[in-house]
C-alpha cells in the first residue's frame, strides 16, 4: 500500500511538471499569435531596424491604441490559457501552479519590456495582468472539471 501511495505522489509531481511546461508552451503560442495579428493589422515599416531601440520606440509610439490593446489582450490571454492548460493536466486545483505560471509569464513580460520599448502606461497595465489572468484561467479550469466530475458522480 505504501508503495502505491509513493507512486501516486510521483505521478502527481510529474503531472505538475508536465502541466507547467505544456501550459507555458500553450500560453506562449497564444501570445505569439496575438502579437502576429497585431503585426498583420499594423505592419512595421519595411526599413525598421528591430535592433535600433530608438527606431522601435518611435514605431511603437506611432501605433494606434488598438494595436497596443491587441498586444495587452494577447499577453493576458496567454497567461490565462497557460494556467487553464496546466490545471487541465494536473486537475488538482493547484493554486501554486497558477501562481507559478503567472509569475513566469510576468518574468517574460518584464524581459519583453526591457528588450522592446513600450509606453509607460502599457508597461504598468501589462505587468498587472499576468498573475490575475493566470489565476482566472486556473480557477476556470478547476471549476469546469470539478463541476463535470461532480455531475458524473451524482448522475
């Protein structure tokens, strides 16, 4: 009996690692897709040097508000999807996992802001969205799966 309990613990831990990895992968794909949509709708000038910080800042400051909103939405939705996928895999109401996803996404957001200049208002709003969005995604998945399992038990 003790051996089985240990195996369940190991499987749970593996599910957590897989949940974090697959969740982050899904979140990054969502963010990438959202940013790609923004670039499609508002393409940068052909001669823009992506390594020139001043040129990038000038380009970003010339973007319409809608382009920046799309990017904000992509970042927040990516964190939400990442935690949703993590919870879908772990199915354990693992709040620490949602928070870890949110913090890792926040770290990615900070790195992005350091590499690609953005307006100050964007930076503030962007950094405030990752952790709450991840918590919403994880909680939504937990609620969906607890409702389905409760319905399966009573039905």
